[in-house]
C-alpha cells in the first residue's frame, strides 16, 4: 500500500484555475486508489482513467456534468457524486465523506495483519 496514490485534482496551479482534465491524462497509472474531482472541473476528456482499474472516483458535483466526454470513465471505475470531503486520514484508514453523511473507507494503509474497522470516524 506504500506506493498507492490518493489523488486530489487541484483547483488551481501556479495561480491559474484548472477547469479541464485532458484525454488520457491519468491513463496507465495503475496504483491510483482514489481520485477527488473538484466541482471546478467543467470538462473531462476521453478515457481519463484508462487502465486505472483500482481507482475509485469521488466527484464534488452532484452528478456527471453534461460537458464531460461520454467516455471519460472508460473502464467503469466506481464513481461517487456529491462528495463533501475525500482522501482524509483517520488512524490507518483513508476515508471519504459523501453528502448524505455516508463514510466510505477507501483503503487501509497500516501494516497490521489483524484490522478493526472503526465504528465511527470523527
């Protein structure tokens, strides 16, 4: 799990707004575990997550924007919309909070063999 990637697409880069993710931008990065897509991404290219079968995608928007390419998620990675907070760390767990109050445990990043999943995350 040490090489796993938990990516949050930034809203700005060098003081410039990021509003588009280009075709195949993250293709073949096979160790991506989760990606947070901010609400500011108004355009998503074709096959952005091609061959990223381990990825789960967390979008701040409440549904897929109509301006996103129809095959942006070509491999059919799991997608959650309406994310409030994502890729947070609690102990040895990476988690995300959805707008309905549901917490998704994205990954265990510890080294213990016996793992207890927490009943609450503060």
